[in-house]
């Protein structure tokens, strides 16, 4: 099995328990996915690594978990009600919907949505070649109603980004943590966008997870912090194993900047079948968010610098990462093949070279045979180590086959218990990457894996 295309990743992810189609038994809900037993571990590890780098290891960034539902005024102030739209066109023939900006991009043209321009630029339906309607703006926010009474006043939105929960809590965090500027607030959570053309597996879905951090600074310092964050976010991906040649920066052109941004860079990943596409963003949001929320709420979201006796609205440097896009990138980047080993009949075997911190299962427990005393000892050791690490037990098939199964899902260590173990109290630990095997005393295992895994 080779993994070169997105399609192959989709099928691998399904067959190995990483990612399933949502509501599959009902024919599936398009562009919605469920993370299976291994996928949830991988994604959790991505989120944990992000939290560790962004919150735990820093004393200038605090965590937050704000509600998905927010006061409807938030989305007026943020500009989403008016401006969070994508340019939509319908095919007059096959009725398929498209994002007009993507159609222009595909032709290598600069978007122009003025009436008549689609025809003039000879942009047609990519599916059937039909004529397209004029461009209209489509708001991406999901609407629902809150409370038991239906009607206008109860309209509420599912948040399309997590950062607004951070802005409205700026003063709560600043005051309770008694923190001077600059400092940041970070959170991980679900966001929802009624994307016109979702697709490419978990790259673009309507329900996804963001990992966002907002850094509040004095405007005079912001360029320095902007550059710092840009480098930090990029190196975070490299540190966790993304290959350098698959990662790059792309600066937003003036005319593609979002309504709030004065400078923006994407970190792009070279996704299989798609090429370089946005994985994360670093944005200079200026004082847009805090001044708009001050204006709409009547609450002054200012900072008083007592030392310099200066009152000002902080500027914001935002780092915005998608947990799903990151999970897909780490997964895609980790596939390697090696020529058949360990009695394998396969020509090439997959080794998922995930960083150990991201690997769903850290240690697999493999008794050499199904003899009761081996099973018992294996389970006893597993029970102890499972207090610290995610583990898996597997006793079916030859040992070579079981190693291959673990290599495929990226398990860094396999631990084999054999008949000698009953006598010498040692087990064999095999390393996924070097395939080297070591005999380790059972009583030393905790220390051994602490050094290897922590
Ligand atoms: P795109 O141009 O691809 O639509 P965007 O510029 O709208 O993305 P942002 O608003 O900057 O994206 O969102 C921040 C991050 O959230 C993105 O870098 C991405 O990782 C993630 N993200 C945004 N939309 C989606 C989606 N529909 N599905 C999965 N992740 C998403």
C-alpha cells in the first residue's frame, strides 16, 4: 500500500480507525467526520502539544475556554454579520454551487465580482461547463434559535471563530491574572462555518476545531512581536516533525486582507493532491476588535499602563491554527515505506513516522504466544505502564505481523514478553524507527520509557 494521495489517506484513516465518515450507516453526512480511537488520540496529542507550547511553557499566555454561543451583538461588532461572506455563484445548468474566488484562482486570474465579469472572463461551471449566475455574497455563519420562543429576537449564531470569546474576556483575564501588557490568551475549541464548497477530507469542513491565541501589545511593539510569533508558529510544526520542504509562508496581498487585518501571513502545508494550502495564520488585527467591542458594548476595553500613566487600546497579534488541518498535515507527512522486513511477504510496508509526542499509542504489548502465563505477565506490565501512557494489547497473528500493524499506526515501541521473561524478568523492546531490539528488566521499564517518551 502506498500513500501518495488524499484519497489513499482517507482510506487508510478509515481502515485503521483514525477517521470515519460521520453518520456512515445513514449514507454519511457530507464533509463531516468522526475521529475514531486512534484519530482522537492523534488529534488530542496535537492539541496537547499546542497547549504545552502556547500556554504551559510560557508565563505570558493564559488559557481560556469560552462558550460557543455568544451574545448576538458580538457578531455585529466583529463585522461577521455584515462581512463574513464568501462570493457564491450557481451553475444555471447543473445547479452546483461554487466559490467565485476559487474559480478565478483556478484560472490564475484576479477575482472581479462586478456584474458580467464571470462571463467576460469566460468562467464556467467546472463540472458541466454551464453558465454561472452573477456573484452574490453568502454569509457563512450558522444560525439557530435560543430559548423556547421562536422568532427574530432569539437568533443566535454558532461561532465561526474562537477568538471573539477571547476579546470579550480581555479585561476579565487581565484583571484576575493581574497581568501587565504584553500578554496573550489562548483557547482551543470548535468553530462552525457554512462553507460553500467544503471538501478535501478534513481540510475544509463545516464543523472544525481551532487553536487560537491572541497577544495584546502596545502598538509600538507590535512588529517585533508579530515577527516572533510568526517564527514560533512555523518552528512548532518543524519541531513536531513536519518536513521543511513541505512548509512555507505566504503573505496576504493587500486586497485579500480580512476586514480587520493590516498584515497577515499564512503558514502553508504541501497537502497530498492539493499542493500548498493554508494550515495556519498569523494576523495583525490592530485595535479593530477591542475598539469595536468597546463601541458596541459600551464597556471600555482599554489598558491602563500605570508606570507610564498611559491609557490605550491594545493591538492584537493573532495566531490561528486549525486542529484538523494540523492533524491531517502531521498524518500526511509521517508516511514512509520500507522494504519488507521481519519475514514480511509484503514488498513495501508503511511506517507512520509520527513524532513520539503525537503517536496515538506509545507502547504496544505483544505476548509471544497465547499461553496463559505469558498473557498474564504481559497484562500485568501493561496495567502498570498504562497509568502513564496510552497502550494497546495485541496477541493475534505472528509477531512480525503484529510489529507491522504497530508500525502502520505509528507506535514508537513494541514490548514483547516471551518464555525467557518468566525466568529472567526481562522483556524485549523494539524501536519503530531503528527496528533495534533491547532486553530490558521489567522493573526498569518505567524509567526506560520515561526517558524515551517524556
Ligand atoms: P480558507 O482561506 O482556507 O477558507 P481562512 O483564511 O478562512 O481559511 P481563518 O479564518 O484564518 O481561515 O481560520 C484560521 C484557521 O482555521 C485556518 O488556518 C484553518 O487552519 C482553520 N480553518 C478555517 N476554516 C476551516 C474549515 N472550513 N475546516 C477546517 N479548518 C478550517
